[in-house]
C-alpha cells in the first residue's frame, strides 16, 4: 500500500489538517478499501473525511487539480458558506493558531484595488472597538491580484435567506423580534458613520441561541463605490436597493440602510421580496417607479405597529423615513429577553419536519370548520386511505420524468452485444419496480430517501429520467448484475454524484449524466450492437466550477464505445477495466480555461481490438491544457490501423504534443499498433503527424497473446504470454475474476 503522495502529504502537514499519527491510524482503513489496487490520493482523502479529519469541502478541493485554493490570506479554509461569480464566503482557521474567522472574497478590477482597500480600511478603523455580539465587523483586509479578501469574526448560525427557502414566510411575532434585535446593531453603524450597503437575508444570520448577526458591513461600498448592475451581481442584491443609490450614483448611507431593512422585514413577513421580478434591471426600475404595497395585503396577520414601521422604512423619499434608527427604536421598542427566547424556539423548529410555530400561528388566525364539514373531511380521508393503491405500485415517482414509460415497439428488439439472435420482449407493464407475472421489463424503481435505487439481479429495467438533489446510486442487489435498458428516448440523470454498480447498461439511445462525480463499478456499459457512438455523455453539475468533478471506473467492461466528456473533469481514474469493440474509450474536449491539465490514471486495464484509448481535441493554446496519462500494468492492443491516442483533425495543430504526455510503468503496447495518429472528419484526407517531441516514457512495445479469441468474453482477454519483461507480481492487464460479466439472457 502506498502512502499519500508527496504533494498531498505536504499540504496536510503545512496546513495542520492531520498528523503522521492520524495517517497511521487511517492506514488500516485505506488497506481494507484498496486491497490489491494502488492507494490513490483520493482514497486517502476519502478515509480522512470519514474519520472527520477533513471537512467535505476540504476533501473536494484536495482531490482537485488546484488544492492550493485551501490556503487563503494566512488561513486554511474549513467550509464554504457561499461561492458564486460575485463573491465567496468561507469559514477558515488561522495557519498560526486555532482561531477561526470568516473570509469574504470579492473579485476586483486591477484598477480598483487601491480604492477598495482604502474604503474597507476606513470602515475597519471606524468600527474598531465595537464589541456588540451581533455585529461581525471586518477586522482586516488585503488585496490580491484580482480580489479583495476581508477577514471578520467567526459567526455560527444560518442565513435568514436559507430559513426563508426552507420554511417560507416567518410568523409576525418572529419578524417583529428580528426588527427589534437589528435596530441596535444598525444604530451602532449609523453612529460610527458606516453604511452597511448590502442589508439582505443572506447577510443576516440567526444562531441556535436566538442571536442575530449582521455580516459584511461596508464591503459592497468598497468593491463598488458607485452601484451598477453587473453580470456577476446576484439578483437578490437588488431586492432592497434604494432607488436613490441605484440611479443617482449616491453612496449608501443610514437612510438607504433603512430602506433595505424595510424590504428585508417585508420579505420575512410575506415570504417573497417586494418586487419578485427575476431581472435585476426590472427590480431597480420597480423600486424607482412604484411604491411598496402594504405588507398586510400578503400577510394579513401582521400587527399594525410592525406594518406601520415597514411602511415608513420603505418610503421612496429618504426624507419620509426615520431621522435615525434610534427614532425607529422608540416606535418599535427595544429588544427584550422574550425576543431572544422566541427566536431561539423559532430556530429549533427547523430541526423538525414541519414549521410548528408557523402552523400554530395560522391556526390561531383561522376559523374552525363546522363539525359536520370536519366529519365529512375525516370520512373522505379514511375512505381514500383504504381504497387508494399502495405507493409502491404507482405509475409515477417524484424523481422520475412526468411522462410515463412507453411500451417497447414490437419491432424494436434488443440484440445482445455478442450478436445473438434477437429476444422477443413483452410490452412494459407500467408499475414502479414491481415485477408482474409474465413481464420481462420493469420500470426503474423509486430512489429511497438516501438516493439509492436497488435492482433485482437478473431482472431487466427500462430507464427513466431521474433528478436527485443529493447523490444517486443505482445498484444491483447482493453483488448480482441487473440489466438497465435505454431505448427510444434519451435517458437523463442529474444528481450531485452518480454511481452505477452491478449494472448492465445497454444504451440504444443517448445517456446523459450530469453530476459532479461519476462512478461506474463492476458494470457492463455498451452502446447498441457494436456501435461507435459514445455510450455515456458526462457533463459536470456546474461547468463554471473551479473543480468540475471526477470520474472513476473500476472492474467494468465496455464492449463498445465508452464515455464522452462534454467538458473536462478534474481527474479520471480507471482500475481493472476492459475495453473492446469499436469507438473510443474516452472522448475529451479542449480545456475550458488555461492551465487546466487533466490527470488520467489507469491501472491493470486491457484494451483489445478496440477504438482509441483517448480521442481528444487540443485547444488553441495547448500549453497548460495537457492530458497527463499515467498507466500501470496495462495492456493496449487496439484494432488494426487504430491509434492508441486519436487526435481529432486532418492537420496536426502547432505544438500539439504539448497537449499530451504519457507515462507508463510495466505497461505494454502491441508492437504494430500506432501510438498517436490523426483522425480527420469524414471525406477529409489525413495529414502527417510528427511524434518525435511527444513526452512518452515507460510504455513497452511487445508481442501480446491473450487466452482466447472471443474479445467479448471477459475470460478470453487475460494476458497469456508476452515477450516483454515486467517486475510486478500480477501480470499486466485485467484481473478476469473481478471484471463484470454480461447477462446472457433476461
């Protein structure tokens, strides 16, 4: 078993993420996980995560191509609280001690670095000495090449925006308590001549003790002295933007903070912003041209006092608002101990499955149903309960497509990959995962609450679209292979991660998987009867993310074409996989940005009478966009006249060799096979390509003999003999005992 790489070990030590003793304690778990496979860094990272030595965010970044992003402004990031094109908010620990801070990172134009730093330094100086626990004041700031990093005190809590999304509008009593609790904090900012400038639900947090915290005071004004709508600007910033600030270029002040507070309270009481238009320009135009309606039109239970305060705060003219926040406090009252207790109870209602506080409030303000009507409702509900079919045999599911599956056409018969005679399949019986007598195909079952779909070994299922908010696992039970057919229409599955395990996936139509991580474990994946069309099309969940995702394939057989990447993943790992038949195993597009190299690690893989291992298209600037292929104990015997690496195009672009490097250890290439060649479009001539400058090391050309002639039979693809010399204990190529076998019938 290998220890973590030098780069990973250095990161873990320098950032004090774990100690050598921690690694020693985790060694047993790593050995149990990898067995006779190499212990990639990703395995160590997974084990450290399971032992709570790393946070999920740290594990994701360490497993990416840019692990240095964890170190920021003298801190190591622990968790990501917000990350988008506008800003990132992170909880971090000092590299020199254990003090925790919040780090807010804003992108900057290079010409604005000096003014932004001067502005935020002025805010820090004015708030120095403030000790109010509800104000997470900025403590320090620094400017990088294109970003402003603001350090503030750590806050444990949940943004009001998240609570709004989870439960909808707040009870009127809770909204009033929030108004009274925020007024003293905003009074402090006003007295120190600091405008918050970005008061919205995302920047106000509630903790489990009922305390409110205001974050990022003065930061928006520092990065944007004159407000303007930008592409990166979140639309929600405009939900409480004073029209005077947005249209006249005036700097934010206490009166504009009053307007923002009024919009925030209006949103909490009503459950949506005052102007729910989706466009930022539309929101600004609405604030400029229309008055905000009385909140009681949407939330009639709002007390008159609170509604009057919100109405005065949201007056279009600043002179019609309160003179100061202290004047507002005189009308709404000071915060009381009862407010904190109420907010604490309200926070803990989010630990339950239903908003108990909101439910009680609605009951108190609604009239009771007549007893006779109540009896009818109860009787109807009882009748429905005993007569409706069980949920397990309903024809639709929440995570499946809305359109029920269509019966398979009589003339659309499945031909096994090996070329056997077609097998007649009865029409689909539209039941969710219930096998009916005489039926050959079942619909895909519903995922359980953890996102797992368990299939019966030997059974055949028809794929249906799946959208899962978390991970999605489709697994054959008890280690047996289940057959999943993609017919007629495209199969789409979207989730945070997708894992196919013990599945024979037959793709007679396109398969599109959108996820951050893709795992194919002990499965058989094919695209029709020997088709060269890619079986699976993979795209990341967020194509703009710095870490687009990883792809892992283990103990699997690809009897035809393999995987097409719509954009480049962060890494591809292949272990003990067999690729046979036409089509490329991996199709890789140009890199989406500069300096985006792609590591491709392969161990004990066999490619026989197949299309290319990798077909790729280099970007216009090959430097920094290299595919780094590392092979260990692999056997490559592509089909005649087929290169191991196929470069798309009829003419090799300049410096193409900088887009690929090949490093082999105990890996064999059939003596007559081409290493790299051009693959021109149909009808175009193939030009010459010079591989003299290609970075290749450790790949041995050899005579290769396999056990059998049937390339679609896994047992025939073991290495029988070779004239090459190798030192590994196990011979190169697949372990035929572990690779998944195709089902011979259904």
